[in-house]
C-alpha cells in the first residue's frame, strides 16, 4: 500500500508510512499545547525533515481539511480567546479561505496602487 500522506510505499497493510506516522503522532501529542515554534523544535528533535512534515500537514485526503488547517484553526481560536473574544474558527473555515486564496476567488486584499474590488 501507498502512504496516504506522502504516497511512498507504506507496507502491505499499513496506510501510513513510519515517517508520516511519526509526524502525525507529534501533532496529536502536542499540536494544541505548544506554539508553532515549539512544534518546529519537536519536529527537529525527532529528526523529521521539513519536506516530510509539510507533506503530512498539507496532505489533502478527500474533501477534509488538512492537518495544517486544523492547527491554524486551533491557533486562531487560542489567540482570539487570549484577546477576550470568542474563538469560532473551524478547520473548514480555514480550508475555505485557503482554497479561495489559492484560486484567486477571495475578495480579501489588493496591491497598493490598484483599485479595490467593487463593494470595498
């Protein structure tokens, strides 16, 4: 079988290779408890390369949000709660914004000197 995340051989019955499983384990263990810098330090301490981590965090499995979408949602909600606001950012919200930005269909920002889109 091929790994769901990196598409490299995972074994006869395994759906995830050992390296990708290690990334997932780290995220599940400490992903919501440490900041981005702490998470990067843990990945480095585990001997995981950036390319391998990125492959897992950005893997699109079906129409589900990526692991990076989930981490971004958790961090945004923690920041908002820390500022006294309700944190209501879901992983699906992050995915929707990410996809709109990638396709250029979002009405977010414009470059200095350009006219803003209608309605702004």
